[in-house]
C-alpha cells in the first residue's frame, strides 16, 4: 500500500467518524547517546629502544577533569539534539486538531519511506488497520500488535510508521497497527474497545495469545497496559510480553518529574497533558486503572520491557510502573536513556536505532 493512498483511505474513514461528533486538542514525539571517546595521550617512542613506552599515569585531578569534559560534551550534544527536536515538533503541532493529525500522517509517510518495508491496509470491522512487514523471508509464528501514541487525541498508523517500520525491520516479524477512535470526538472507553477489537481480530486469524507481543508508545503504552488489564479481567490468556516506550501511565500527573523535568522536556508540558486528560477522561475517575494503568493489579502479567527518556516529564510514569511490576513479581526491565526525550525512538538517528535493537533483543528473548 502506498503512503499517499493510505492517507486518503484513513481520511475517508476519519471523516466518517467525525460526522458522529466534534472537538479540539493536539501533539507528541519522542537510548542512550553514544559515549564520547576520550582523547588518548601518545608518547614518542624513545630512539634506539624497541620497548613500548609506558602511558603516563593520570593524577586524580586529571582524571576528574577528563570526566568533567566528557560529561559536558554529552550534555551539550543532548541539548543541541533536544533543541532540534523542539523545532521539528513545532512544525508538526497545529492549533487546528485535524490539521495537526494530517501533519503527523504526512511526517510519518515521509520518514518511513523504505523500500525494504511493505505496508498493507486492512479493515478491522470498520476500523482502519495496517500490516507492516519486511520484503524478505521473515518469522510468521509471532506477531506484534502496536498501539500508537498521540495523547489519545492525535496519532495514527501512518504516523506510527516511524516506529512500526523499525519494529518490523529489527524483529523480522509482522506488525499490526490500528486507528482507534480519538478524543475529544470519542473519549474513554472508545480506544480500549477498539484495542480489544484489534486483539480479537488477531485471534480470529488463528494467532494464540502467546503468539502476540504488545507494543505501545506514550498513550499507546497506556492502551497496551489497559488492554492487558481488560484481558485479565475477562479471564482470558495474556500476550507473550509487552514493550513500552515512554508509556503514559498516570493521568493524575502526580509524578515528581512533572516538576523536575519541566524545563528540559522538548516535547511535552503540563498544559498539553492536562488538555489530553480532559479530552480523553472527560470527567471520569482518573485513578481508574483502565484510565491510569499505574494503579492496576499486575499480578500474573507477562514479561515487560520499558524504555524512557531521561529528559521527559513522564519519566516518573515509567519509574513508578517499573516499581509496581517489581512488587507484583512481574519480570520487568527498565532502561532510562541518557539525554533522551519522549519517544525518541521515532527519530532518524543512531540512538533510536540502537533502542529499537534492544526492543528486538527483548522480544527474541521472550519468544525462545
């Protein structure tokens, strides 16, 4: 399926939905920087000697100075990257919600224009979906179900190609992404209902629960957790594992990082989060675990891998989620990625590719 055709198809489906309701809102974006090499001190080989010169020992002060310079270099590189991300993010963000959504689709189509990836649209009982896979022999036993981010008000399978393409390429597995209904036109519980529809679609295709790996970024991480909690509540089998990138887990916004990272996050701010909460939760109890999964019962959950940026206001959402999994005896791994921002894995850079390779390693481990 071509990217432009996909956008047209999605816009048709979306315009049909929009006739049902109206609204406003907007935004979202998102590893570890490669460490800088220290300069090495070289000595001239003494004339007439075949022996290798010994490296001079560094004093404690010299070592401390080198470490300080390295830290400053990493920090400066990180600051420059975040400044760039802020500018790019500003180009996508629009005050008009529908234009914002279309800008995201356009960016996703451009950044995911790879010849080795195939996109195939699918109708999931009236909901637009997209299969993403590599143009080569690949694994068919397991499948990835991806929940896209966007604060529950924006985002789509087209915008998510910045992640789903990398997931498909790094794992050699097929990835299914779906366009759940968005707020404010369709507040909670529309998105969780659509996620369950996508899950049931995979079951009807013949996949078992243990053949599916759930992934999600930002609000999509929230949705992946909510779906798993819903499956557990219904007494159904749970997915093989979850991969969460900068998951939004606490809609009460009570984490400390809302204060400690407010000045450094280049993508999100409290005002934006508050608008998304209002549009999605629509006056409901925010500590409901199906709205804020952080407050859920995780006993019996499958293995989970969490990646979060060091410089995002949602850092606490991941740290506290990790602790909740530990307390529930769930196998869990957490990577706080130095110098990174919200869903940095979308960016076309080395650190993003390295993070996606780590996601693939986790998926391989749990599929053995």
